[in-house]
C-alpha cells in the first residue's frame, strides 16, 4: 500500500492513522487501516455504503464515543499527539470542522447557528461575532441569500441552504481540519459546484477530508484519494493514479469506473 | 431484571390481596359517612396535596429520566432496573393504586381508629371528623402523597425518556462536533426540543392520577353513601382536573406534533 503518493520531502502529516480498528459490538466497521493525511491537502475518501467512511470521521473528532458499545483500537494522531490521550475533548472537536450528510440546522436562528461554536469557545464581543458570521456565511456561499434575515430559524431554510449553513457553522471555529461527510446529498448540482469552489480556496488554509459518494467529486477536488471497502483501506494514492487506467488494485479500478458498488 | 420486576409486583400486591380479603365494607362506610361536612377546607387540602405532590413527583421523574437517558449507558444495571420497574408500574391500571392506598396505607395509619373513636363519642356532632382524622394522623396525608408519587413518577419518567429519545441524534452529533459540552448540548438543543413532549407527558401523568382519584372516589361514594358534600366536590375537582389536563396534553401534542426537523 502506497501511503505517500506525493513524494515531496517537506510534507508534514497532520493526521496519522495507524492500525485503526473499530467495532460496533460484534460487528467490525474498520479492520485495521493506516494512512497519513498531509497538511493543506484535500483527501478524498470514496467507497460504497457501510464501508466505514463515516466511522472514520467520527473517530477523528471523537464523537464515536457518544455511541455506546463501540470499541476503538489503534491510534489516531493529530499533529503527533494521540487524540485518545487528549483530555479536552471539546477543544479537540473545535479544531475539527464537521459537516454531516443531511443538513442539520440546530434549532436556533441563522446567526446563532454560526455563532454557536465561537460562543462556546469563549468569544462574546458582538462585533467579533458579527464578523465571524459574515465571513463564514460568505465562505459557504450563503451570505447573499440570508443577510437580510439572520434572525429567522436556521431550520426554515431550504435543504441546500441548510447544508451551506452547516458548512458555515463548521468553518466558524476556524478549524485546522474540515471533514465533509457526503455534503452534496441534499444540495443541487449548481450549489455543489459553488461549494466545491469554496473548498478549493480553503485548501490553502486547512486540511480537508472529503468523504463522498460521487467519485467524480473526488476526482475534481482531491489531491489524493483513499478507497475504503468493507472496513479495509484498499488503496490510497494521488487522485491521478486512482482515477487512471491502472491503479494498483483492480477493485479500485472497478469502483471508480462504476463496474460495481 | 424481569424477575426482580415480578418480585416487586408480588411484594406490592400480595399484601393488597390479604388486606382486601380481610377488610370489611363497614369500615370504609364509616369513614365515608364521617366526612360529610365542611367541603371547602377539605377541597383546598386535596388540591394542595395533589398539586404539591404531583409537582414533586414530576420534577423527580423528569430529573430521574434525564439522568438515566443522558448519563447512564444503556447497559448499566441501575438503568435497566429502573426501566423495568417503570414499565411495570406504568402498566398497572391506575384504579389499583386507589385500592392500594385504602388497603395498605389506611389500616396502618390508624385513621380508622381515630374515626371510630370520634364517632363513638360525638356521633351527631357536626364538627368535621375528617379534619380530626387528617390532623390527628399526618401519615394518612403521606400515604396519599406516596400513592400519587407512585402513580405519577413512572409515567413522568417514561414520557421524559421518550421525549429525549425523540430528539434526532444528528442534532446532538453536530452540536458535539462544534465543541459543545454535554451540558451545553442538553440545555441549548435537547431540552428546547424535548420540553413540549415532557410537559405533555407530565400533564398526561397528572391527568391519569386525577382520573384515578376521581374514579376511586366516585366508586367509593356511590357505593356507600348518597350524601353530597366533601366527597362529591373532591370528585368534581379530580374529574375536572383530569379532563382539563388530558385536553392540555393533547393540545401540546398537537401544537408540537414532532420535534424532528
């Protein structure tokens, strides 16, 4: 398995996953996967349903702990520190932005949705919050549509708008890592393209993990792509290699070309 | 767990059966005839008893449900024990609780003795004998209170747990992912969404208790005396309260049909 698709020597791994095994009760979700995520790259993660993509993201921000009956073995290191040894789990989660597959508007106004994380992080000044809210909504390509009604409930927006709201929310605490879990499910293609443009520009500021069911999306955006199948990491390499005619593994070729899955 | 639940059931109802078979109707009759005059103070004391005890029971039930649901894992034995007991006690028809208080609590409180004693001395006196009975023996007050607690609390626990479970998991997950602590998630997101259902459940529990009281008093008084007065006013109070609360509960359920977004 090639874990170092880009051979330039000054690449620093932000996340190091080594031999990660996750079980829900008796059912195994991830059977020992290892890979690195490099700084300021977009890592596309593709694979069919039930292959453990979402579980992987949940391990990284430690929300898997909220589900009872799960066991996690192996280690995930963030900037060289094993995340399971971090005591301030809330601080850890604030370093990682998370966008869930279906848009989940918290039952708050649009403004409060975006200002929620900065507030829990201790920012109280109204001017500062205003600034963050505007910046994040603009980054998520939502500002123009909602700038006149920031006080309406976030849940009153349309599905696509709500999804962009969750992206704005995930950016609001200035995360080092942004995890997107199939963000485009509820978003129309035009908006998807706009968000993809946003992600493209965010690449210079943060590291992005992009879990997606649209293999073409990974092809468009990702620097490197990982293919996960039934809890095993089949292959991780630069996107060009994964989507070329001769990736290392035949299953990868079949999956990205739509021959199965 | 089920066997413990069955044992509890046995422990509660075997004495009930014993006392029921030994109780003579004449005992009950004397007490009902004894409480004929001065309806208003008794009405107020009933109201006071009912409101304070139900409030305490619901508060206790809601707190208990929050603790069980939010802090204890599903596999915890305390949680399993409490849940099996709750299932048991909320399944008992509420009329049986009325029998419970008469058969278990009344004989032990000495209320009958007090009534009999006062009857033998001042049989034709108009002074409220029930007041003597209640004031002379506060344990009767506590017995009635305890029955209300036993009736209301399991229903309050059950309703609250269901309300908490109805809050969609993604809402919790996205709040946690933003770095909110458990307390913040609970107070800012879960409680606002769950509170209508908690209130509706509390109303339903109280309505149930009132209906049981009304039913029992109704049977009690129509079975043994034709005299109007304190009994019938209590009956009206309890029945009216039960109706009002069940209407309120269905209003709440209609007004907030679902908390899912």
